[in-house]
C-alpha cells in the first residue's frame, strides 16, 4: 500500500476507528513536513503522540496504520463462558438483575447490569417473549398432519396445480389494545365506551399473498362459511382448492361439508388445538399490531373503518410487510412427557 492510498483506505473509511484515522492523518501531515505543533492542534493529539506516530511509521511502514494495537480489555467472565451459557440455557432468567445474581453465584464475579446485559448478548442470548403450547395439543399428530397432508398440498399449490387457503374467523372487540410508545412521559388512552365487536371471516392464500374476507357486526355462523366458500370458488374458477381450517362446530357441520363438496373445495381440518399450523393466525396478530395496539378510536365506526382499511391493504399496500411473516414455515413442538403434560393440564 502506498502512502497516497492511506487517505482512501483508512482516513475516509466509515469502518475505521477514530484512533486509526488520527494516526493516518498525523502521518500524512508529517510527510508534508508540516510543523509538529500544527499537526498536534489539527489532529487533536499531543506532540509526543505525533512523534511516536512518525517514528512508528518510519520503522514499520504501512503496517503501523493497518494494525489495530489498541488495548482491548477481556471480561473476567470470559473464562466462565461455557458454564454461564449452559446454566442460562437450562434455566433462563427473566431479568438482567436476576442474571447478575446468578452469575455471581456461579463464578464469584459480580458485574453491573449493563456489563451483564452486554455479556449475555455476546453469548447469543436475547429477550424473547415466552409462548404457550395448548395443553391438549398433540405434537405427534401435528407432525404427521404437516408431513402427510399439508406439505404435499403446499407443493402442488407452488407448482400451480391447486390453490391452498388458510381460513379462520377473528373477532375484534372495540376496547383498549395497549402497546409500547416512545415518549417523554407515560401516555394514557381513554377506554372504549362500548362493547362493539367486528367479525372477520378470512381465507388467506400464501402463494398469491391475498385475502378473501367477509366482515360483519353480527355473528360468524355456518351461513357465513358457505358465503365465503362461494367467493373462494368464484376467485379460483375450476382450479382445485384446499381450505385449511380448524374444528369449530359451525365449520364442521353437515351444511358446510355438503356446500364444499358441491363447489369442489376440499376441507382439510387441522388436528385439534393446532393454531400454530393455521397460517392466518399470524395475519390476525398483524392486524392488531398494525391498526389497534396503542391506538384510540372515539367511535365504533372509526374502529371498524380502521380494521377495514387495514384488511383492504393486505392485498395491495401491505403485501411487502407480510412477505416475511406469512411464510410457509410452521412451528412444531416436542412431545411432552407424561409429567410435563400433567403439569400443563393442571396449569390450564
């Protein structure tokens, strides 16, 4: 590397450290035979450092500029890294303060919450919200359903031989949906004065990234399901259609099954207690986050309009937001032991 390249490689490199940039500038100015006092004032270092930089450059050349020899302290906890990681993975902590106490018990070393937080992140740990598994869920049945029924139909849909849609109903109640806002002081949102409920029956196509829906303020019943089946058939003409849905009574009744057979729509019922296999559940969470959390609507009409506008945007303006969320990857769970299942049942 020639001296004139230093400016490009180090001085103007966004990833170079401040000390490396000072060193490069100091050497460049020295090569121009500029007075040491001026270099010291311009670069912001002492005259002694200027001399040291000049001497080091003459002795070691460009290596002096590219070698980061700054002192980097190593945490005392580094020696106990494996022990700490194994302990925190086997028994996770809820707060950094709890981690401080746990680490001190394990190692005898006490560090501040800020240091412990940084150390835990260096181990790959991060705060994640705990999720629940339905107490009566059957992981084995879910795994078999996914492998033998769902995935083959998804493959056909990706090849254009069939359409697959995930159906469910969501009931949005006009109430407070509290969330987190960046603000100076805590914000209080007035509670809703009524109990208006907006019902949405939807069927989501993950291949086309489109939603077919029915919205009402009354009830979702078998007649509503049959109305949606007709809309689905109109949307897909003569293409084979599979509709993935749960075992709600109004969905598995005789009238709905007969209507689906009449329209040549296959009803693929999920194993019981398997919301993790119904893709549209993610969509309902997205709707709440997008237009309900930390929002205040003065009237029921404003509340309904917000939901309608959000749902209308799913097929258009919000497609890019849903691209990474509505992927055809499903969470499966390990088979619970008899004792664990008993504890889960008691907790429920």
